[in-house]
């Protein structure tokens, strides 16, 4: 009788996206310093399940970067207007905008390839967070990514308000890992008249929970609140319809599931209903391109999101992203890639549930002594992306750190988050079902070693 896990696994002949792995450079065990791997396997690809933190290098991105370096060397400043490959630097970001529009569900004028996530978030907060005496609060999830927390707190403080009184940070219920949608919606209904801005992560970085973006946005708008989203872990991972959902603004990075490279250029979305909002922090790249190089003294914004551009973007960063986006487009775009992602993560989830070390989520709140793990990410595909977050047990006893070291020594690359979580994320453009199988097999081996050696007593 076939196991539950086997229903997720595609045979190679039924897996047309499998070939796109060859579009990426996968580090070897040797390169990742996996010292516990047999020497004869040292130059084989490692098991990389960390695309939720940094995507792998697309070969096309490397090629485009090398081409631009050559253009810089041979054409210098003339590359802005007379590029030998037709990618004039003056308009380089415009090549990305159609891709962004498809990925986030927007019109091209609603998206901009620019800046970095937190810088773009500050721009959006300066534009959309307009507290009044009666409506001044910000609603967000507790333990949001720290950069978002810092941005919100400093924006609130800059307006003379106290973050502790102004920011409503929702936590899960006692002995639960995830925020219930009903609790978010009920808070919006109850506090809506005092909330100026609802600002959540599309996918929560620690738990992997994909929030009910459509429903939360609708509830916020019904109460007269602005609604924005940090899409760092959602863009390129799950389907989005920002325009149709009526989202006011969104920001994202591109180095996770969009594979643009470390510190890659960011993106933002501004709904077309706000296309004529005044730009409060203007820069010359947001000026009408028809007269940008005439250097007029008065700023004339591009209508829509691209009017928020400030400086000319890094060409190398943009073409690195462009190479990665071309791969995604050739694979059929996000809907096709998402279907494979659901199977890969479903397979990982099912195999982890078969592990002798798997425990139910409630165990993370108990005083149990057995070594193991539980999965705190939602079990349904509609409420998660590629990532699964594993809490290692017993919590607070150093188990996660020992497991992470064991995985690294064996060439399984995950992403540790203190105090007790390791995130594993099969990326559908380059991971395989065999990667998933090996990751779970190695995890069981490492946990068996930890259990045999024992865990220090509770202090």
C-alpha cells in the first residue's frame, strides 16, 4: 500500500520542471564544508533547502552580470543610452517591471524595481501612515521580522507617539504557534476606528504561516484603514493578486525565492488609486524620464509606483534579478512553479510526519524530555509557502544547535533561527524530491545521535 508521502512525489518522467535545476549553480558538499560526507561524494551537489533565506545563483544571472561588466569596460558611460545588447542602463529597471507585475498580480505602473526592502518600507510608511488624534495605531503580527519592527517603531516615534501605545502586535493564543485569521479580523473590527495602518508579513518569516491576505485587506479597507504588506517571504513563493485585493502598498526583497543574489535590489507596489499621491522623498530617477536628463529644477513624478524611485538602480543588481526572472518565466511562471512547490513541500511534510522523532505541535509547550521535533508551519498548502519551520525538542536545551551542526556536517543546508527553529524550504526551480528524501534521512540520523548522547538537564 502506497504511503501518504508517495502521493506527492513525481517520477522524473512526470516532472517537466526538474530540468530547471540545471539553470542553477548548486554548491558541492566540499564547497559547503560538509566534513562528514564520504570523500568520494565531496564534489556532488549539496542538499540545499535554504532558498527561503538566499536563493541559489542562476547561471543566466551570472552571464548577464559578466556581459554588463564587459559593456562597462568597453562602452563606459555610453552604456546608459547606447548599449550594444539593447539593455540601455537608462531603462534597465523597466525590463523587470513586467515580471514584477505578473508575480504580484499588478499593473506595470503599480510596481517599481528599486531600493531595498526596509528603505522602501520607510518610503511607504512616510506616504501611507498618517496618524490623527483618533486614528493612529498600527496593527501587525508580534515577532515580525526585526527590521519591520524597527521601521514601525521609529516611524511612530518620529511622529511624537509612543510605540508601546501605538503598535498593536498580535500574538497567537496561549499554547498555539500560529495567529488565527479570526483573531486578526476580530481585532480589526474591534479596534478599526483607531487603526491607521494594518501591516503584516505576507508569510511570517519564523513560522512560515501565509496570512489570509485577501480577507485581512478587505477587513482593513472596510474599517477605513490603510493596508500594506511585507512580501519578503511571499514574493515568488505564493500567488498574489495585490491589485484585485485592493492592497494599498507592498514591499519585498528579491534574493529569496526570486534568486537575485545577496542584498539584491528590492521592489514595491502602490495601488493605482494612489497613482497621484505626492512623493515626499523625491529623487531624480522618479522624475519623468522624458526630461530627467535635462535636469529641470522642479520634480515631475512618474505616475504610480515608479515615481518613488530615487537614485539610478545598480545595473549589476538589476540584471542579476533579470536573469533569475527569465528562468522563472521560462518555467511557466508562478502558477506552474507553485504547483511543483506544493508537491515538494507536501512530500517533505509527509516524510517528516513519518519520522520516529516527529511530535505534535503541542509538545513544544510541554515539559517533555524526549528528543524530537514538531512542525509549527500550517499543515494545509493554502496557508503556507515552500517553507516548513521545525521546533526542536526539548526546547531551550540546545537541541536545535546540535541538529544544525549535524546537518551542516552532512551537507544539508537549512536555516537556524534562535532559540529552537530550523527552517527547511524546498525551492521548486532547483530542488528535487531526492533532496527532500536525503534531508529527512539525514535529520533522522542526526537526531538519533543527539538522543543517544543525551540532553543536558533543565537549568
